[in-house]
C-alpha cells in the first residue's frame, strides 16, 4: 500500500529533532575549506601554491574554459606544492581531511599526492589512475593523521604524476556532518533511516565497528536503502561540490552507489544515480568518497538528501559511517563571516528580553545587533582582506558568545553536587551538553543541593540511550526518598520533563529503568512559576457565539485601553501568565491598545478581544510597528493557540502610496520554538482595517536556521470569520502537512474606506486603483488538502494565486468562492500534477489561468473571463451550504475547584468534585462549568445536566503538541462499562478540552483495548466543539435533533463520530490522523514512539476498522470540512440523509471507501481521495478529486427514434472512475420501440435502464425500432 509518509509523518519527525545538528562552536573562517584556483594569476584562500623544484618551468594557460598550472618535468618543474594556512589547520579540529583536485584527464599514467603526515613528512596517498578522456575531472584524496607543519619542502601537500599533470584547482576540506551507524546511531548532523521497510534493518558489530546492513531477503518493499538527511543548517539548496564518504565492509563482491537530490522536478532527478562502486572480498573496512557536483540537498529523496543502495542486490551491504563535506566552488574570504552573521541574526531575532527563563537582559539585543551591523559592513566591503575578515569574525563571535552567556537560566542544578549509582556524575550539571554520564541497568543520578529548597520541575537531556521508565524522587536526609513523579522518555536525543507539585527537597534523584544503559547529558532542576488563574465570565459589548470565559485580563497587567500608552509589554506579560497557568484565555476589553512590537501568543493560550459589529468599535489594536517588507508581524500565534475578536489598524498606512509592513497575523508552525507551535493555530473573528499583508502561514524563517522545506512546516490551521482590507496580500500560506480549514474569509477595500473618520478612511477609488494594480487576495503554496468555504476577495490584480511550494505542491477544495473585479480570478503557477484543485458553486471574475500540469475542476461555478490550461467544467449545479450559528450555553459561570496539575496528573481523583459542580449548574437552570487548564483524573464517568456546558480552557481548536499537552485534559481510566466518559443531557455540550486514556498505549505488548465512547448525547441539542481525543477507542456518539460536532481532532481506533436518529445535525472541521497518539506531552512510561506509528497504530488498528463518521438514521445531516487519514472508511451511512462538503480521506485500509452507503440518500461535493475506493453504494458526487485517478470514457448514442441519457458520477467530462456505477436510460419516441443496448454490436442489455460497472472505454448504443 503506497503511503504519503513524507506528508503525514516526516515533518513532525524532523521537528522532533532527530537530526542532531552539530553543537555550536567557534566560527570558522573557512566553512567550505581552503583552496586555490590556478592559472596565470591564481586565486587563493588559505593556501599558497608553488611549483618545484624549479618554478621557472611552470606552464600556465586555459583549456576548455579553465585556467591551469602544468608541470614541466623536462625543465625540472616536476611537482606542484601547497602550503596550508596554519589558522585553518588549527581550527578544523580533526586529523583527517579531503583534498579535491580538478585535473585534466590526459594520458594513461597516475596523479599522485604526498602530504605531511604526523608520522611521515612524505606520506603517499592513494593515487588516481588517468584514463586519457581529455576532459576535466574531479579526484578526491583522503588524508589521515595530517601534520601540515611545512615539512614537505616548505609546504604541506604535493601533487605530481608519472608524466606531466595539468591542475585547475585544489580544495582542502573536512567533513562537516557525520553519522556512525549501528543499533544506536551516533548522529552529528546526519539523520539516517533504513528503507523502504525499516523493520528488516540488520545491525551488528564487525571488527569493532557497529554497522547497518541491508536485507536482500526482506519482503517488498524491501530493505535495500539507507536514507541520509543532512541538517539543513549545514547544507540546503546547495550549488557547490559535495563529498560523501562511505565506510563500508569489503565483503561478498557486491555493489553500492547513491541516489541523490539533484536539480529538476522529476523523480529521476530527485533520485539521481551516482557511479556504482564494485567492491571485493578482502573482509576489511574501506572508505569510498563520492564527489557530487550537482547535489542540491533539499530533502527530496523521500525526505532525505541521498540514499545509499546496494547495487544489483547480489550482496548485502554493511555501512559503519557516513560523512559529508562541502567544497567551495568559488573561493570567498567572507563565507565564514557571512555564516556567522546569519547565526547571530537568527539568535538576535529569536531572543526575547526579560527575566523569564530563556530570556536576555534588557538592552542586550541592541548591543548584539550593533555588532552584527559592524560585521556586515566588513563583509560588504569590496576587496576586503583576510585580516579584516578575521578581525570582524573574532569580534562578532565574542559578542555573540557574551550574548548567549547572558541568558536567564533558572536551572539551579549546577549549584549542587551530582552523584550516581556508578561512576563520576559531575558532567550532568555542568551546563555543557557536549559531556555526558553513562550508567547501566537500574541506575540513578542525584543532585545534592546542600540544603532543602523548593522544586517542581526536573528535566533530563538524553543522548542516544534513554530511559523509557524513570522515577523522580526527593529527600531531605539522603536516606528516605519519596517519589514525586514517574514518566518515560519516548526516545533518545531529546529532553524529558517531570512536573509535580512544589516540594521542598535537598536531594533530587532520578531512578532509571527499562534499558540496559543510559546516557545523560544534563540533569536540570527548576522552580517553574505556578500561576493560578481567576476565571470570570465577561460581559462583552458585542455578541459572541459562545460567551467569553477569561482567565486573565490584560488591563490588570497595565494594558492601556485609551491607546495613549504602549501596551505591548503588558499584553505580553498577561500571555506569559497564561502560559505559566498551562493555557487559557487572555481578555482584551473593548478599547484601543497601542502595540509597537510583535505580540507572541504561546501554545494553548488565546488572546481574545471584544469584536465590534461596527467598524472601528470593540477591541482595536493600533499597530504602531516598524515598517518594511521584513518588518515585524503584529501577532505571532503558537500551537493550539489563537487570536480572536480584535480589529487592527495601522496609523501610518497610506492608500495612494502604501507602506510595506509585515504580516498582521503570523502562524509560523515549527519555525518558532519547535514542536509546541507546530499544529492547530487559529485566527478567528477579526477585522483588519488597513493591513499591508494580512495573514502569513509558514512564512517566518526557522529560528534555528533550518530550511523552509523542513523548518517551516505547519499543520491544521483554522482561519475563520476573517474580514478586512489588505492592500498587498490578504493571505500567503505554505507548507501545510495536514489539513487546514478556511471559512468565511472576506478581503475587500470596503472595510477601510467605510471606517469611521478616526481611522482616516481613504476613498474607495484610491484603494481600488492601487490593489487592482498590485494586490493579491490569496497566495497559496504547498497546502495539502486544505479546505476553503466562502472565500471572498475583490479588487485585486490576482484573486487567488497558486504558487510553488516549499516542500510539496498545492491541492485543495473551494466551496462557494466569490472572486470579484480581479485582473485574473484564479492563477495557477504549479500544482501537484497528479490531481489539482476543485471549485464548487460561487463566482470567479477575471477567468482562470492554469499554467500547471494539474487540473482545475469546477462545478456550478460562474466564471467570467478567459479560461486556459487544464480546466474541467463539470455538468450540473453544485449544492450550497448555509452555515447556522453554533449552540450558545446559558451565560452563567461555575468554576470547578478540583484536584488537577499543570503538566502532571495528581493521584487524587477529580470525578466527584467535577460532578458536584455539574449537578449544581443543572439544578440552577444551566450554565458553563469551567475547568481551568490542567490534567484531571476521572476514574469513572461524568454526566452533564441539561443546558449545561462542560468547558475547558481552550477558546480555539486544540490538540496535543509534540512534547506539550497544555490546556484542559480529562485523563480517563474506566473501561469495562458501556457508559460513556461524559454523558450529555438535553442541550448539554462540551467545549475546549481533550480526553486522554493513559492506559491505552499501542506500544504495550497487549496493544490498545476497547473503551466506551468518550462522549455520548442522545437527548438532542447536544454539541462537542473544540475538543481533542489523542487515543480514543470510540469518540463521539450523538443522536437527536440539532446536534453539532465542530473542530474535533485526534486518533480513533474504531468509531470517531457516530450520529444517530435526529434532524439537522452538523459535523464540521473534523481532522483525524493516527499520529495524534504519539504527538503528546504526557510522557507516560513506555509510550510508543512516532517511528512506529504505522506498525502499531495506523496499520494495526485504524486502517482495519476505524470510521470517521458513521450515520444511523440521521436526516438533514451536513458534513463540512471533514478529513481522515489512516482509517478504513470515511463516511459510512447505514441509513439516513446526508450532505457532505469538502470531504477527504487518505491512506484508507484495504477495501476501504471514502463514502460507503448501505442505505440512504447521500450527496457529496468536493470529495478528495488518495487511495482506496471512492464510493460503495449509491450517492450523488460532485467534483471528485482522486490522485492518479484511473478512469474511462463512457458515452451513449441513439440508433433510431428515441432519446438516451447517462447518469453517474463523472470524474471528468465524459469520464468515470473504474469501478463506478453508471446507469444509461433509453426512451423511445411515440413511433418506436426500444430493442437493446449494444457495445460494438454486442448486446449488453435489453432493459431500457441499464446499470453497469465501469471497466473500459465504451460507447453504448440504444437501438430503437
């Protein structure tokens, strides 16, 4: 079964830091090595060339466009020598280098090299055999144990030959990244992966070296490749020579080579063949270095930069190590300085000033920026010298070191004494993660703080060997220890964190089990701030669909509602408090707030304002930010976080001469901090009066320097109820690895032009003139499957522009788009050519221009203007959807005071305390029962009375993030019962929380087990909104009228959502993917790792049985924006009537269907499918989009007097999927009789109405007599 592994799993694996980037070190002048380009006037960097013995005989010239030096043995000039700069030798930190020589392959002798080795000043390297091709070639010499102390004459390297040699250039470089393979690979900038079936990888030790081995006997798809992904911070979008050195075991007379990422968009270019190396049977370890002149290293070789293959497979290949070096094509003295400037700039931009852990002293960023500016001035100086560059590099490095050393670090473990059950442990609290402690089975580490002090946070930074099950213990006498937390790390090369209630202790011990050895880099102790929110039900000036429960009020932190004082820091401080509380809502009351820098909304927090119904009223942000195309964003939004209910205004903006600004709302995904911000960010219910750039998704460069393809990935955004004027771009979005939704988005110049006078509204004509000449509504890159509903853009040069992606290409579905008064309505530069995009209903002014090999498929969409490229106009009209308001609870608040922990689960059960408050709310007529952020132990189950809402801390869609599980979480344990965890009475609902089952771990030997439904409501009017279920057996079971399921995410092993008898229900914005099981922060002992997600979750359970929506008797049920990955089936209708819009499935199980209809009336619009089958049973489908669809042409004609028609679900005009059901109907005229249906003269039916399964191209003839 093909899998879109790259799209569904790989981005998060990359974010999990499995690529161990080399540790920070002093900057180098020569990151690509040193060298010399020879010719009449040599160009040198760190190397001085000379000819000897008699330099007078040296020949120079040009051959095939290259200048060169040539020896002249007859004149006594028999060799070329090179003196290497001692600074380079001192800084490389290794005794092994690679010497790359560009030579003219003339004659049949040898090209020889000698070098100054430590043990021999005239050490011979392995020579290169000349083959007389007459072409320039690249040869690589591997030098070990170098001395380079000028003992080879007055030089370090000498080139000569059996005859005269012609040399164009020489480079000396070292491996910048490497990996040592084995059972536990040691990664230094290269992440290895066996493929395509990693389960059959063979590991072992041969002659003292650990290795990986292919397995020729493995079943398909086999284990014949080793994929290598080089850290993007070392090489990405490369345009220079790359050297790949492979340490292999010479045994079995086999072969190996590389498939590597090279320029071009085809599969052969993304897996370009290197030369194939044939090896012998000496049974020794050897090294071969591949010289790749066109390796771009952009992660396109199935997520890697190259893969090692075992040739013809006649022998299995053993590899012990892989090293990669970059070699400069052009010698640039400023390269090292420019690299350091980039590193310093990333550090400065990511830094925040303050007193919190990880922040920097006030004013320190400006000091570092001054140093960066000074260094940039030197790097930009024409003709700059080595000495100038070295001085600038040294100065900037010192400033950067001083800046990073000034970071606020609340870890107090270094003040204690570290001991262990075995060996010296002083390295675990030295603040140096390049050192480590190693222990055996059942080891412990301990910090003696000298005297008791409060602690509530213990972090362990692991190397490759980690503990899947360890306990944190505390003591005041060093003898009697008390356990305060038990967790496990899900893997190596990461940090695990144990939170617990504040405890006073002198001794803190970590007792490790579950493995034979453990390697700990750092053991850290902290007293993390504990903040207790004071939730209140806000009386808003404007109506809301849910009612606002505010955990924090920014005005209580100093935010000024008059707009006279800068409120940036005050708002940010309120968000920090929310972050420390584990999540929640920060309230900005109606008023005007001056903001002068980016407001960062951290994971699981929402910043919410009072959204004015009238323009310019409610909560207004006065964006007094620095201008410029690279200027700061106004809001940066993290994972499971959001900004809601605000209006934004830029006081210095101009309609006639617009001022460039950064994005008003920025969703960075994994580019900001990492996993905790990767998924499910929200912008909702906002108005932008006069933005230059509206919303940016995956537009922020990665704050660790990773390339966009892996470093700027996001998943599952929610863009909803967004209006405004955006002059240059309404939104620009890239690199979505899982489905996002866009609902009710409108960009129009009417918003600013109609604003009150206080907001300087320009004339509509002035705005239209500029935006029609320069503006774009939506710019969409590599969003995978994103779903769009009621997108409206007007008065732009281009309405919707689909552009090249950072990692993949766009595919998506639009329902009821409205594009007006644009030069080009829809412009497509590039799309995934296996399918494309769909438009259903709506209107597009300006036509459609599709310049890609994918298709645009439209049904019932009015297009005004020219249409070009592959555009399929489907017959018929498209149904439309009118979204109704969401259920709103009784506006009365009940705050639960029950045992819970932020980042830990108390031993005390919370069930009784929660139920007590629910019952009280029920007796008093209903209301909101609020659970502040934290983890709650629910040992049995809960019942929510009529008209009561059980609400958690999230005001937006939320899911667990990798390593972070903030917000409100009910941890459930009751399994042997039919009673749901939460039972809803009439018009009761659940909002803003998640449910986790600690004992349902697919990684355990017994696997997952059945649990009752998490939520059940059968009384009508029930709803579940903004909820998450990372590992549920069964999710939601609702029946009755007017039920609502909206914005639900997670993984489900059997039934995700079941809807029973009732009318007018809604299921909207549902996304389920098996990866939710592992992308959590609960760190339960022995919790499974994402690397096993297919084996233990998706293939083992979900693809065999799981269904995303099951319908039994519901009528008038509507599905909007529902997507399932790794299920057996999508929508299953046993009975009822269902309309589905923007429905998608990916990686269905064997015999699975996107829609399965047993009985009932089903109509679906904008259906997307990756594998499996589209439909089982009868349904009406519009705009079916199937990757690599297999379809056939079917048509009808009449022979005689009568009419014919054909009915079925077209995949393209006149075409139908293989396996689809098609019905042809013949109606004779009054003077004729129908006889038969024939195909190529053969009778296939004598019935006037004939239904058949499509299998081949055919023309059916209705014969009348």
